[in-house]
């Protein structure tokens, strides 16, 4: 059982688009290694949304990807 800390970076939260990271590939990798650690959302203020709006959207996106891959 692997315990790691994951960090998700979202380029544009409002549109849920990511220019640099392939989340489908990442989810396959963390599932294959038995990931069971914490993940966090970090707001860097570079999105078109403010923090109170952006963070819940980013968390929802992350949860949906985790659910999609049975994590």
C-alpha cells in the first residue's frame, strides 16, 4: 500500500481545461501503484475565477476523476 501526497494543478478551472497535464494518464498511474494518500487543491490566483469560486470547482473536478477511476 503506497501512501503519497498528491497535488493537482488546474490551468483554467472555470472551463476545466488543462494544457500541461494528462489527468487520465495520471489517474491510471496512481491507481496502478495503489495510491491511497491525500490530495490537495492549491489556488494560485491565475484563473479567471476568484478563490471562493475556483477551489470548489477544482475539488469537484478532482473528485470526479478519482471516482471515474475507482479511487
